[in-house]
């Protein structure tokens, strides 16, 4: 009896083992390997935007639309992430939100694609080792402190005290004395002239320049009530945005007179090839050491790109605008210039 039980158990095990062997043979073969760039973290940065961080520190962002904006109370999932060394943006991402990469100290490079039009406040602030930044012409808004305290920002502001990207003046805090902001600057960002005690005057040559509507955009002192104020002079044309800004915050304003009609040198109410010819003739005189034949107001009208010089590039711009009008264009010269930046 005992022997029969043992034989039965052996037969049962044989059946079970045979069944198991058949089941295993029908299972697909699975191979799990580990390589140097496996994904170590994934997450969301927007309603339709995801990110993947690999083991080599490459962060890939993909999707469409805007990323979320973050702040101190609601921080980015990537805040102060020391694993991130580079950022690659794919798809149709249109914005990089406030504080998105705040304090990512190992981040070294970022190439922003043409789909992006806005970079938020503090987006890359305190990314101390960020040294390579590529910003396309599509970006029309850069928030305050977006690249503050990065190697790239420090290097760029050491090269030129007025740091301008795509017509946006994002920093002038290293300026001193009398500052002239050219016609080519289309906007002045928040905190652009933060605590600039050595600036005596700021001249804004673009009468339509957008100036961020806060007192701390331009300030160098505090009043008796502890409010930010500016003790210098703001200069601009009559009825310009510079005048509106200065008067709103009770800053001293000095008029440069009526805004010149850029491009219309002969004051005939038109901008055409005749104006371009006047520019070229006087540029030729300057090039040969002779004196220009333009009046002061004509010289202002001739310097259409606001670089402080009158040369062939101004004539070319005038001709481009004339061609634009000839093909049915309706924009004013100032709007046309802004659209070319």
C-alpha cells in the first residue's frame, strides 16, 4: 500500500512537471538588458507634455503646447535636480514655464527649438553651470531672471552691459552713466535696470518700446515710504511709451521732441527709393571723410536700425520697406521693423 502511494505521487509529479514544461515552452522569450542611457525617470511638465530623464543626464521633453508655470509653493518636479546635464525639446512645445529648471546646477546646455515663443520667469535661474544656450528668433518673450546666475548669462553681460535678445532688453544692470537704448529694442523686461545706482539717464529711442509695467523695471533707490523709485532721468519722444512709463511712476522725464518718421528723410510723407538714395549719398560722403549734408532731424530719420550709424544697411532697410509697400503692404514703418526682428 505504501509503495502504491509512492508510485502514485511520482506519477502525479511527472504529470505536473510535464504540464509545466509545456507551458514554459509556449511563453515568449523576454530579454531584459541594461544600457548606459536607460530612462530613470518620467513625468509631466504640461497637459500634453512629458519628460524622460536618462541615466546619462539627458532630459528629453516632448509634446505640444505650453509647459506648466511653477513657483516656490508649487515647485517644478525638476527643481534643483543635479542629474540633468542637457535638455532636448521635441515636438511642438510653445513655452518653457516659470521656474521650470530652477537650480539645476549640473545643466550645461540647452537648445530651444523654433516652436518655442516664450521663456518664463526664472526658468533657468541658478543653473550655475549652464554655459551654452541657443535661442531662436521665434522667442518673443523672456521673463525676468530667466537665465539669472548662469555662466552663460554672466559671460554675455560681461561682453555687453545692455543684454538684448531678439529685441528684448533683459538686463542692463551693469550699465552706468548715460544709457541709450536703440530703436531696434522692442521691449524692456522686468528688473532690466534693477538697483542701477550708477545710471544717470536712460534714453529710449523706440517711441513704441514696450516697458514692463512695474516700478522695479527701472529703479535705483527707495522713497520715504519704502517704495522703489528712480532718481535719474528717462528720455524719450513726445507721447512715447517712455513718457507714459515715467509719468506713471513719477520719474523725471525729458522730451526729445516729436518722434521722427524713420525712413522719410525728405519729409514728403512717403518712404521710397529717394530716401534710400539720400542715405547712400551721405554714407558715401562720410566714407570719403567729407561732411554729411543731412540736418539733425534727417540724420535721426536716416538711422532706421537705431545703431547710431548711417550706412548702407539703413538704405537697404528703407528699400525693403518700399518694396513691401509696393506689393500691397499696409504696416507702418515701425511695425514693419518690429516684424523683421
